[in-house]
C-alpha cells in the first residue's frame, strides 16, 4: 500500500465520480481505486468516461472492436489527470493507470469532443471525451497546479497506487506481477490466444484460438483433397502465408491489449508457461498430420485413358448412358461387334490400393489375376454370369488399371460368351497397350468404386 497517499473526503469523491461514471459497477470500481491513487490534499475536479484516441494502424489491427478496447475513465484533479483503462463491456476497470501531471503539460486543446495534452518534451496524448469542465477551467487548473515528480504518462500500480511501477516485472510497492506487453505478445507465436487469456480477455482469446484452428483445419482439408503435387505445394505455401499473417495479427492484438493491463495473476502466467511447449507440439502435429494423408480425400479424376489405334481393329463408339453416369469416360468398338466401356472411379477417402486389392492377391485362380501390362499396373477380374447378373452363358470381363498418382481406378469392361473369354481378354489387353494418359474432362467427379470391388 502506498503510504504517502490518502483519499479525499468520501462525500466529495463519491459525488464527483457518480456524476461522470454512469454504469453502477464501473462507478463502484472507480470509487474503490481512487483512495489508492490520490495524494494528500489532492482534490477531485471531475470524472468522465471516454476513449483513448488510437491511430489508424491500431484501428486496422483491432478492427471493429477498437472503440470497446480503448475505453477509459478520466479523473481530473487539481494536480493531474488520471487515466483508468476500462474493459470492453464497460463494467470493470482493465488495470492500467496512467498519470499526466499538469505541471508537465504545456498546452491543452479541447475541440469537437477531442482532448489533447502536449507535454514539455513534445509528446502528445488524445482522448475522445465530453468534458465536464471547459478548456478555460482546465487551463486555470494547469497554471495553478503544484509541481509533481511523476513523468508525463507514467504508470501507476492499480493494486497499491505506487508510482514506481514502470520498467520492472514486479511492482516495487506490493510485489505484484506486472503484465509485460512484449512477454505476453510472445505467447501469440506459440499458443493461440494465450496472450489474451493471460490479460483476462477469454472471449478474445477464444476468438483467436478459433481463427487459428479454423485456418489449420482449412489447410488440412485442402491437403487431403489435393489431387496433384502442384496443388499440394500451392496449399502449403498459401497456408504458410496465411498463418504467418494471422500470427502477426495475434501478436499485435495481444500486445495492444496487454499494454492496457496493470498487474496480472501469477498463477495464470505460470499455467500458460507450462502449456506453451505442449501447445506448440499439438499445433505442429495438427499442421503436419494431413501431409501424411495428402490426396486421400481427392474425389476428382486426375487423368483419362485414351487409345492410339492405327489399325481397323478398334474404333470409338458412343458412350451408353454417359449423361447419367459421369464415371463413363469413353467406349471402344471391336470390329467383331462387341464393345469395351472405359470408366474411371476414385478410391474411397482414407483408403489405398493395397487394402482395396488385397482380396484379389489372396484369391489367385478364382477369376482374378494381377496382370501388369507395359507401364500400367492392372488387375483382370472375370465374373461368371451367376454373380454378374448377366444372361446365362455370358461372362463379365473387367481390366482394372491403377492410377496411383491420382488415386483412381480405370476400368475396361466388356461382356463375352464363355467360349470366347480368353480371346477377348487378350484383345482387351492389346487395346490397353495402345493407351496413354490425357487430361480429364471437366466436371467429372467420383461415383465410388467399381461394383465388383464394392461387393467384396
């Protein structure tokens, strides 16, 4: 407790504060702190609510919240002007107390509800207020004020009233922990919203946490649906730039809010110091984990198969039902009159080719055959009529071509009489030897795995 201060008469103090502070809760908080701040024989002249005038850079950083994050109560005495920072809701004091001795002020300017004080060293401070006193009265108070040893704009402890408050990590009067804006801002780099939690702004802290988590989750979703390396690289670069900008904004907001705080809670600081390393690890895992599953939710076909045929054995054929089934990519007609339909489907999210085709590897000789053809990794599937639902004596032939880059399955499907199965399999494989990858048609999306795989 500061022993060289005492409160003015209670009745005069209460009357002056009640006239300038409208909210009952805030008025009570101001009345409780005034006795800690007043010098002996210092007289209260007026009290008024207002807002600190902030620059365009702070307005841009705080956004639409800057009027609420710059609230103050000004106490005008016969020796100085005291500024008490107010919390955004306007019901409690924020913590920071600054003193502006009249003896250090050279000029007072009040115009259009804007009060400006200019110190002897050229420093200026402005507030947006509706003063209860005229500028002429303020000038008379300044001219007759006793000289104080307090520097212009120095900090005063909001707990004990000690003026020897600035420049240290603890108050010299009561030993309370002093909120350091630079220290608090450093938490913005490591723990989302921690700096705002430390300064007792949980709503703002939750907002920053939600924003950073949303950005991280958005990055993860883009990575999971990315269908190619360029898209993945662009996602990583964009996320790095976006998260850096968000972090810079978080640090800036934490520093501005912390600058309005007084003494803080030691246990809160100690808690966030313990959570600092785990939060960095968790956030790093949240960003890195999607990279190990890149493209696992990609539902677009990344490439199409085209066939370069120079003989008269194969020719393009109309795609049956292609308007109703975007999975149908093309159709090719053999000169003997039978048709091969080419479809393309994407793997289900978070699945892989190994899991999908393991059952084929375990059942050789039962109508399934792994048959690499040229540069293509393929599986031949032969379904008898009893399982394919085709007319009796007809067999379904499917040659699955795996596109590991795009996580797609391209299927060459045909029907064959049982007696001609081996011949038609040979013809389909021969057609695939003339295949090349081309860019996909626009607007085609995944419709699931082929029926023969979904049934397993």
